[in-house]
C-alpha cells in the first residue's frame, strides 16, 4: 500500500501513544459498499480494506502470508473495531465540544506542507495516501479532536501511586535485572580465511610482543591504535560495554575471566588472533526500586491511559448503534 503522508502531531503525542492507530480516509475511493455503520455514520468497505492493509503493516504481517481463515477473520475484525472506536471517539469529541479549532488544524496542515520542497511533491504525497486537500484537512481535525478529548477528559482520570509502582516492581522483578557486563580494549591481528600456519605463527608472535609490552606498563590504548587491525583501533581498541551472549564465546570468556586491569593471553576467534585488557566489569544486579520507579510509573500511566480510552470507547459502543454489514472472513 502506498505510504500515507506523515500525520500531524497530536497534542503531546497522546494520539500516537494512547490509540496507536492510523485512520485511513480514502477520499477518492470508489464506493464498494458499507462495512459498518456507527450511529448511522458509514464506514465504507474500501476504507476498511485500506485500513486493514495499514493495520497489518504496523504488525509486520503480510496479507498473502495469512493462511488461517480464522486468523484472517480475527485480524480483520480487530481492524474494523479500531475504525469503529475512532468514529465513536470523533462523535464524542463533537458532542463534548472538543473539536480542534481552525488555527490548530491550520498549523498541523502547514507543518505537513513544510516537509515538501514544492507543491507538486506535496500533492503527490497526498495522492499516494488517497487524500485531497479537503479530506486531509478533515482527517487532521478528527485526529486532533480525538486527542483533545483524550487529554482533557480521559487522561486526568488516570492515576498511578507509589504503591502501584512498587507492586509492579515486586511482581516483575526480572524486568529490572541488569546482566553482568564487561568493558574491554583489544588488539586484533586479522587472519585471512585459510591462513597458513606460518601466517598464524607470525601473527601470534607479534601479539605476544604487544602483550608483554602492555603487561610491562605500556599504554594498551596506544598499542591498539598503532598495532590493531580492527576498526576499534582509532578508539584505542575500546569495544565498549557488552554482556554475555553478545560476542563470540572465546572473547566473552576472556572478558569475564581475566581480572580487571589485566591483559589476556593470545586467543583466537573467526576474525583472527586477539589480546585484550579488561577495563571494567559490572556484576549482575537488580536496579533498585528508587531508580526504577520513574520508568515504572510512566509505563503504568501509558497502559492505564490506553485502557481508559478503550473503556470509554466500549461505553460509547454499548450506548450507540453499531451495525457490522459485511462478513469478515
């Protein structure tokens, strides 16, 4: 499906964070029937088709790869439910007088237009998304209005206490476990695939000289800059912090077994021969609650805001008249 033009930013990105949907609005689509009616307002089958493609793309799914009829039906129902939710929230925003004013819509439309060097490219972007100027402006107003409704009437009802955060921390402690990590510098003598024993012996002898110099007090970083065949040579051989399972087993073993401040023996990996110096090491530990609390509270806030938006949409659905008019399978 052609890419839609970038959406205007909702107030403080609440729409993206809370709804996580992308409303398809095919302005010039041919009438291919009605998928649903929401309090008498039609959602066309074409609108659902376009949105379903977008819905699948956001989840990394390919329509042709869905072989299970029941899975296809369930995904399509989820997409239609999101469109219905969008329509319900837009209708509620109008009822609650939360419609975005012209100046806010104008600003968002101008921001979109500013991304293009000329009018021709702007029009091409709109056409790829199935928009006209008029329908894009209407879409922008709808999205901003839903965002205003969410921000003004739903978000203020959501609270997260310190006790909520601590309960989450205690129930999900594994999420705050910090793995053991090491930071090392290394020197690589690169070997070509199928290198001869003579080449290996020469490389080993060169590294042994550098190892002995480092152990005698020479600056390991300077030795790496002058003598390493790795791209890290320019930074003194510094490989930064890494955890277990992220580098080759031989390199990992040296990084976690050699004492901090010491230089390893020569060892081999698929790249060639190495020596390394362990600069620092951090043992496995759990992040204290005091440090984890801000991120936990933000996580719970976002989750509860999404739940609150969905709850409002369910209330609106129960109070309204929703007609699904096409088979979803």
